[in-house]
C-alpha cells in the first residue's frame, strides 16, 4: 500500500488482506467500486461478468483447489443487472457450490425493488446495496465482514474440521430487507419503490 | 521581489479557487450535478490525484458509445426496443455513478416512454403509432443533457488543472442544491 494513502489507516496486520471480487459490467462502476474498496484497505479483483467471476473462482474446474486457496476471496460484491448472467444467477451458482458457498455475496442494484431484495436475501446474499454505492456503505460492509471473519476463524479453530465440509453458517445477524433498505434510504427515496417485479 | 512573486501566486490561485467554487455551485444549483460527484471527489488523494478525471473520461467514452448505439438502433427498420431499453439502463447507471443528475433523469424519462413491454401493449395512442418517434425525441433530450454536462465538467476539470498549476489546492465541494 502506498504511504500516501489517506487514513482509514490501512495498517498491515499479520493476516492476509481482505480480498474482494467485484463483478460489474459497467466500466465506470468497476472503477468506482475498485477505488472504494482499495480506500477501505481491501485487495480487489474486478471482473466484468458473472461467467468471468466463476472462471476466476475456479468453479468451471480449470483451477486446481490448491490455486484457489492461494487466491482466497473473502467477499464477492456483484451488480444485479448484467447481460448474460445476472447477479442473482451468479449468487445462486455460488451458493450452490460446496467449494464456494461460504463466501459472502453482496448484491448492488440501482433499482429499489422489494421483491428483488427479498429474493436475493432469501437465496443467501449477505447484504443488498443501493447504487450508486458510497464510501460509507463499503466501510460499513468491511467492518461487518471483518468482525464476522474473526468469529468464523474462532469457530474453525474450535471445530478443527475443514471449512467446506461444515454446513454451518457463521454466527452473524442477517440484515433484514428493511434494515438494508434503510441504510441507503436517502437514495432509495429518490425513485419509486416497486413491490412486484414484472 | 521574491515576496511579491509569492503574493501574486497566492492571489492568482485564490481567484481561481473562488471561480471554481462559484462555477461548481452553479452546477449543483441547476441540477446538472448531484452529491454523487462530491462522493467521487472524496476518493481522490495524493496516490490517486487523477481519479475524478479518469472516471469522468471513462464516462464520456462510454456514453458516446451508448448514444451511437441508440442512434443506430433507432435507425433500423425494425427497432429492437429491448436493446434500446438495455442501453438506456446502462447510461442511466453510469450517469448516476458520476452524479450527472439531469442525464440520469432524462434516461429515466426515456425508459418510461419507451418501455419495451409497454410499447407492445399500448392501446391506440401516439406511442403505438410512432414509438420510434417518441424514442427519437427522448434520445434527443438525453443527448442534449449529456453534451451540456460534458461541456461543464470539462470546464470544471480545466479549472482544477489551473488551480494546481498555480500552486493552489482544489477546494472541497459542498452540495448546495
């Protein structure tokens, strides 16, 4: 990390950096989310589609499991509306994979559609962020994830079994759709809320 | 004299900074830019001094591409309204991400007039008779707003360059809208 980076204090601990995989088809949004994450002291890999994300995660079998561990992804943050594979479809694929389902997934969307938010949270998304995503959203997310990560490591040490054979979810409180919507209410109120997606 | 030179320098960059603040305040008041632009400015620091310029440049390139696509699609014999909708959605997203509020609003209006599904199911009305006409008008509006904000942003960023060249510091913006 450059010395001139401004002080959210990217102090290097003994642990590895928090690695986020960002998925968005918009080049502008990728640049912004990458910057937001880097400022929040995360290592970032940004890809432009769900299929590229799955390739990176090694789900198409091209990577050996050894390589995957070295590239360990701590969080996936994905746009909802993307051509080809939507963020929702990507979420389902990740949660449907024994290798990957432990990785928390956050969905971003510019549209405040309650049915969409519910669907994503039900499918196992950790959080749902309204676009445009702001620094405060990312910092809150990172803090939340880091706390959860510590708990997970504690549990892992106590259990002494490999992570992916365990079906337990980390002991974190899942945000309710309302709580998540409220965290970016200010922006959500700018567009009408659509209850049912056509 | 040395002191005189430094004084003039400070004066010069102060004037530029005042100009900059007045110019940007006007943009917020007129709704051309919104708070998201300030969010972007917050992401700029010594290690990434050109962040805003880079994002805005990407926005210009991407928007031009989308506008060209839209013109091309509307020019075709059988207009693909789903493609139109997808492109406008993209432009709405990117303009929203940089804070180009009026472009974003023009895109929202565009989509509500030219919703792919609605076009097929409208009753007997102007939209059914001339849906591509409606879309052309909407496109015109989006183009107008885009060119306006492009113009203003280029001027704003030029002012920033001048301030830095004069040894000043670009002031932090406040949303006065």
